C-alpha cells in the first residue's frame, strides 16, 4: 500500500489478479482494496492494464443476492473507474486510430477496457442504469461507459471485436426480451392513428428508452 518500489507493486498486482477468484468476497468488498485499485493504481501507466484486469475479475465475481453493501461498492468501483478513464482517455478520442498507432501497452489497455466494460455491464447493468432524467455520477459514468463501448467496437482487431460483439448481442437480447412484440405491434397500431407520443410514453419500457 505504501511501497514506492514500482516493480514490487506491479508483481503484487499480478499476484492479486491470479488469486482474486480465491479471495473471500468480504476481503474484496469490505476493505479498501477497490479504493486503491481505482484511485491509486489505475492512473499509473505501468499499472493500468493489470489494474483493469483486477477490476474485471472483481466485476465477474458471483455475489450473494441483495447485498446492498457489496452493490454499493460495485457502483463505487464503476463510477470511479469511469472518472479515471475520462482523465486518461478523452471520450472524443478516435480509439480506432489510437489503437492502430498505439504501442503494445496501449492496445492491451484498450482490450482490457473492453473486457472490463463487457463484464461489468453484463453482470451488473441494473446497478448503473438510471432511467429517470436526473443527473447523477452513476448516470454519467454509465453514459461514458457506453461511449467507450461504441468507440472500442470500431477498433480493427478480431479479438476486441469478439468482446464487443458478445456485449451488443447480449444487450440486444435483453432489450428484446423486455418487450418482444407488444412495443412494436402497439407502436405500429397507435402510430397509424397519429398517437406515436402516447405509444412511446405508455408502451416502451424505461430501460429501452434509456438506450
């Protein structure tokens, strides 16, 4: 935690990555581990890729249902990660071009970001999907995460494309399952009578409107 020996810290993070699946969830979510990963190590170029990998593993851990403490920590992890990402990588950046001209470390970092976003949003999207119109840190973080997913999807790399395709396929299926036929059929019916706004307000689920 206090070490200034960079190789030692890097080795420690890599060891942590290997053992995260074996560590009791209480140690991960009831200590300052997530705080250090998101606020101390993620911004350091030497540690950013392995830190993102650690965060991805944490996002993929199976948790007890309805544990508010753990859910709050997951939301904290996501919002802080996105805040740090915004400092490191301008959302307006052309990631496809940056990947093409970037170093191996840069390319690995973008790939790790894709894996983190895909894992977190598939496992915990319900925690960060804010369906009302109020601005909040969580809503901002979610919107930023979606921007990065869209931009990473344009990267010319087969493995990264597979990661993104897996997420978009999942997301499309989720939205379709929520309203498979009712929205489309009612929208067409009401739209024919010039009542599209009424259909939109009463038939389209909030989550679908969000996207």
